[in-house]
């Protein structure tokens, strides 16, 4: 399966997704959309309460959105890395299932200081432009974004309907009690070194806080996980109350 983003007149090819039996859940092998069909992405520049800009990349579903996936990118969090994350995991199955994708161009660990201003700006935009879907928000991130996703969640606990970190970890000092009852899916490759221990420690902290945690240590994989897009959508659909 290969998705394609049309962004500012350019065509971006997605990373090909290999078979991943442990995460297929009830998914079939066929993608939900025509893999040759381009997916339109729009860039929007927001302004935080500190008068600082933050860029978001938006994919809208073909029908009225039923929910929103807010994504935080790998590495230093620039636009190319953000689009790579969206290409790999979020450009086909989630929009086809009715979820809007809002990628945030930000360095994930930097969300520990002043992240509330970024999440507030993003939520204001979602409430204005995706009002019908604003009550169901799933946060996701990978690597640096998988760190940022927890900092973001702690700034908006009443708005978080789920968290997918692939991989992710939280090493901050703040309590995670505000995330009680939030469904969390932590994934990490078994060959991913210290990220395995970090994911396990984060899962324990979340469980102690009352979150509903699934920790999956993926056999044979390293830091950049290969995950079928359909599996991510099935998890989102399977949350209690979703």
C-alpha cells in the first residue's frame, strides 16, 4: 500500500508498508482507498497566545469528519519529517474512515516548555474548522513526537480521546493522573534499545495513573515501525465509547 500526498503542487510518495501480522487485528489485506488516488494536504499557519507561529498540515476526509488525529513528527519536527510521518501512517485509512489529520510542525520534546500555547492554538483551529469532529481527538507521535504526545496530552487532558505512541515515552516529573481512563497504545520495536525500557516505564506510570494501556513490543522491528494504517484505524474505532 502506498499513499500519495499532493502538497503545494508537489507529489510525495509514501513509505511502502510491509506485512505486520501482530498488528493486523481484524483488518483485511486490501487498503480502503485507491492507492493511486492523491490525497490533498493543506498548510495552515496559526498564531499562539505568545504571538509565535506554528504550522499545521491538514488532511480532510472526503465526508464530514467524525474525529481528529493530531500527529507529532519524528526527529527535529520539521515539515519534511512531519509529512513523512503522515505519509507512512495517516494519509489513507484514517481519512477514508472519516478522520481528519492535523499534523503539527514542532519538536516533540520542546512541548515540555510552553506546549500549552501550541495545543491551545491547535484546539482553537479544530474547534472552528472541524467543529463536528472536535469532541473526539486522538493524539499520536513517533520517536521525538512520541515524547511530545505526552506533553501535549497533559496540557489538554479533558480533550484527549486516545493516545498512540510508536514509539514514545514520558520522563517528565508531572503526574499522569489527569490521563486516568484514557486509552493508550504504546508500540516499540524489540530491537529499539533504550526505547524498550522507556516504553515499559511509561506504561507502568500510565497504569498507576489509571490509564487504559496496551504495550506492544514488536518482534523483529527497530526504531521506525512498520504499521499497517488499517490497524491504527481499527484501534481508534475500538476504543470504548468511540
